[in-house]
């Protein structure tokens, strides 16, 4: 069976075969991002006007980085004991799989604290390093 998408291990930079690894996010990093954003808002917010919160351009540059999704072979995983939300790579082998997972993840309150959008954008533009299409997709912009 030919795959539309391939998962590339962040550690060894090799393709991850079915049953050999996962796409995952560390939930401790998700929780930390939530805390960091809350602290950032308290430190950087300008006085609200008409119930609209504003931030300076320079403060936006210090916005906390979201928790990264990673791909690893089980043997390459630097944090095998992490409290991770993991998706086995064999469950993300097609564009349809990626759409279904995105739909599922959109129901998670913590998704916005991750870089899932970068995973999707990277795959869609064939520039990703975690999920890579076997054939560059056609983009209609």
C-alpha cells in the first residue's frame, strides 16, 4: 500500500515505518504554554479600551512559543516517559487521515497551545519536517 504522507523522525531524520513510532506532543509542555500565555498577557497587556485588549508590536514578538508536535521512532524517542498525546504514524498516512485527526484535535481545548497548524502547513506546502507528502500536493491559492 502506497502512503500519501510519511513521518520523519526528528532525531535520526529517517522515515518512520508503521508500528515504529508516533507523532506526539508533551502535555507538560502544553500545560506550561498555557501558564506562559497567561503570564504574558498579564505582563504585556495595555489598558483595555472598549473591552478590546491591545498589545504592542514588540510585546507580540515575545509571545510564548507553542508546544511542538514531534515525530520519533520509539527507539529514538528522547522522552519515552513523557505524558504525551501520541498518534501512531500508521494512523496519519493519508490526507484524509490528517483531516480526520485535525477534526478530532479541534475538540481538544489544548490544541491552540500546540504548533499543530505548523504541522499542517508544512505538510501542505511540502516544507514540513515531521509529516511529508510523498507527492507534492497541488495548492489552489
